[in-house]
């Protein structure tokens, strides 16, 4: 995981402006400015294979291709994959990524920015956005898919993602656990509070994945240690890094890169990987990765940690696990270049001599930053892999796979223990706890839940909260949760929420966890409707008589069979005025229009109608989808209303402050207003490095 660029780290920013013409717009960059003397001097000598520097240099100055991964747990993943590839191939050269399971990932020879700026492809962008928000695909950089593949996660395992935000890799790991509903848990940890919301949104998109999830907020170097029997089967250390492998998309990094960025992070990276090794159980696997090409952040860190582990870990060959991936073996020799580019340093002695000449001022080098060629060879450092951008048109990346052959030798005298300050960094201090028996009974009556409903797996932060939220977690999460300390910021899937302040009996199903709650309820809670009815719900409430069958429960679930993806599920409820309100999101609307062959973009009626017809045909020869989809995705803010995330129409009107206040007051008197009343400002989802 790379550090955020200045643009990514900004909380605000100007509104994006669309192009006034329909011409194809390439990524907005001035190639002449994409140069850095320090970068060229260092990497040409350090990592570029003989004769390949011009090609590597050229690749780094071109936009990064867009990549998409189809979720293997989607009801019809092959149909989604074939449909996407066919649609993309019509306008963009597209290839499958071979090392992803069953080849269910695509790389397009166009950047994500190009797709956004092309008016001609506005409809295609809406399709991709809908599938992404619906949890059928993830827009994820190609090299970012590699670490979860190398982890070899199996259902029922316990996994730790130490530096998880923004969450694409975490989602990929969760998908491997979904086949086992009650077993398996992923602990997604990150210290960056500003990106935890993005992490949770990413992980919530995959239907059925979030009951396996715990999100924590620890410094990765001080994550709580566990006894041997409680350690993790798999650990991912996708550590903070200089991020120079992301130069193709983070163009603002070009003028800021210098030769000390990697060495400056070296010691912290060692501490994170060492902590990960301490948390990995015997027989487990740990993957270390960076989006940096710098050996000081890569081979040097792995080598030092292996040496400190004293034989407890060994490198393994990743080649059989990633067929078709072109990557360079780990280096056994490299040098460091001073920031002023005046001196190459080959060992710690030369570094110390250089520092003395500077009167002891400047950067402090460490022996672990320099290569010990004999030790590197003995450790099998050639099993590590560096992905160079020009080989397969990707970003730069480094990865190492290690197996734990013995428990890590922990010295209690020198090992840092975790201390928690609950008032730090605005982290909520309340811990999650199982709802009390009285509240269990209130919830059961309010929602008419069956006796078989697993009430002992429901969690809250505060039973007297202003806006109550109730979460469902699987048994593996329930078992591990008490052992992780107070810095737990999210547990499981939000399946129930209140629609009135300070009320535990005025409850409804949450759209965020609708796929999870659907799997826990009898069929009487589900009413199937047509795509036409979904579109009507997106505009206003409907009378109860509009439903094909009348559900016996006030809160229930609407299902709709859509082309390509199969069944989607939507949270709905009866109002006191004899109407029905449903939480229809923007992606529901897009899929419904595609199923009906309706235009997605105003002014492109002919083209989009034709596109819709093609999609129906692609979904099934008889235009009848057979598979059911456990798909969940609500509004990004966890509230009612049309989800305008990734919407490209730009016609939605935001409510005034007065209107919002009036709506808030009305929510205390009656059931939530219809979906048009809840539109929220669009959030930008950061793509994983």
C-alpha cells in the first residue's frame, strides 16, 4: 500500500468538470514534465535489466490501464465476465489476467481516467459503475490482485490484513471465505482513520462477505500479540511504502521523488513485517508486498526479517501460484545513492564515512539497508518477485511469500507490548458487545423475526445510541473479537437500523447487509417484483396494492431478477400511510434499465436501447435468468435514498439545508421518506495501489 499522494489526501477539492465535446480524451498529462533526475539515476543502475531502461522509462510515463476483477462468489461470475469482455472489446483492446482464478479478471488498454472523460463511453461507464457498486466486480489495479492470490486463503481460515485500506485486497481475501458462512474471519487493520470509511465501503460491496469481517485501528507495528493457538493462518503485510511503482497514475509524485524516500521507511517496514511474523501460526503463510521497486524497501526488508526470525520462516517459490505473470527474481546486489546524487554507497562503512564528511548531519543509514550477498543467496531471495511496468503494462510492484515453519522466537524483554489510548485519533471508545436479552426480545418483536434467528450473534456499540445500528457476525468473528482489544471500529454486517432517534423498537432492515439478512430469514420475508416496479420505487413510494403479493411483515425484502447478474435484493418497508418504501440505489436503476433495454444516458436512446438488448441476450438465450444473487449494497452513507455514487448523469439535485432539517424531524414521526429524499453528496472511492 502506498502513501497517499497530496491529491488523494485532500478532504475537499474543486468539483470535477466534464468535457464540452465528445472527443476521446487521453489521460491529461504532459510527458515532458514526467521526469526526475534522481529517479533516473537510481533506478537505471539498480533495478532495470540490461538494455531495458528505455522501455521501463517509457512505460512509467504512460497512463495505467484499467483492470477489473469479477467476484468469484457472484451468482453468475462467468456470465458477468463474458458480458464485460464482449462490451469492452467493442471499443477497447482487452485481455484476461491469467493468474486470477479462472481468468476472471480483465485488463483494458485504456486508463480509468480516459474512460471517465469519454462522452461516447458514458453508458459503458455507468454499467461498470453499477456492477462495481453492486458487488459483482472490483476496479482494482492488476498488480494489487497478486498478494491475495499468493496468500492461498481457504474457507474457514483466520486472516490478518495489517495495512488494509483502501480495501481491494481485503475484499479479495473475504471472497475466499464466503463459502463457509460461520467459519473464517478477516481482521482488516489500518492506522489511517481517513481511509477506514473507504475500507468498509469496499468490503461491504461483496454480498455475504462482511459477516466474516473485523476492522481494527492499530499501529501495525504494535498490533496485539496473541497466544500460539489464537494466531492467524494467513497474514498480509502490504506495507506503507514510497509508492514509486504507482507513478503511472500518481503523476504528482514525479517532482517529489528522491533517493531517501525508501530508506526513510525501511525501519518501519521491518517492524511491520516482524509483527506480522509474530502473529502468523506455525504452518501459516505470510505475504509481504509493496508498490515500490526500491530494493531497500523490498529485498532488504525481507532479508533482515528472515535473519531476525532465526529460521522460523522460509521463502517459497510463487511461480506455480501466478501462472502467466512475468516478474524478475529478487536482487542480491544494489547500492544506495545520496540525496544530492553525488555519492553511491555500497555498504554501511561507506555510508558512515559519508555522514562523517557531513559533520554527522543528514540521513542516518542502517546496515540492514545494504546487501549481504552471501546471506541473501542462502535465504533464497531469488524467490521474491519484482513486477516491472514495461513487462505486462502494469504498475511496479514487489512481493515475497514466506511459510512459518516454527513459532516466531519472541523475546519478551525487547518486544513492544500494545498499549491503547482510546482518546487518540478520534477513535470511538465503545467496544462491540452482544445485544442484551431484553434488547434481543425487542428486536425480535419489532421485526417479527423467527425463533431460529441467531440473536446471540448480533452486536451493538451502545444499546442507547441516538441512531441504533445492529450488526451480525459469524461464529468465528464472535470467538476472536474479545481477544483484539478496544480498538475495534467495525464488526460484521450491519443488518438492522432504527428509523427514529433513541428508539430500539422502531427498526428496519439495513440495505448494507441485505444479502446477509436474507440468508437468515424464511421465504415469507421476500417478495419478487419486476424491473419496472424497481424503477417506480426509485421515484416514489408505491401503494401496497402495487406489490404482486402482500408480505405479512412490516420490514421485508424485494427481489428482482436482472439480466446477467441474476437476483438482486432491496430492503423495503410498509409505511403508516399504507404505502411501501424501498431503498433503491443508482446501481439498481442502471441494472433495471439494462434488463428492460432502456437508455442509460439521455440523448443516446438508440445506442443505449441496443446495448440493453445485447445485455439481455448475453444474460440468457431465453432472456430468463436462473441463478439467485445474494447481492447487497446500500447508500454509501448507510441511509435511505438513491445511491448517486459513480453516477455520471450530473442531473441529481442536492437538497438545501432547510429541507434536510425538515426531513430529519419527520423521520421521528413516521417511517423513512422515499428514496428521492435521501440523496447524498458523491464520495470518491480511492483505488487500491
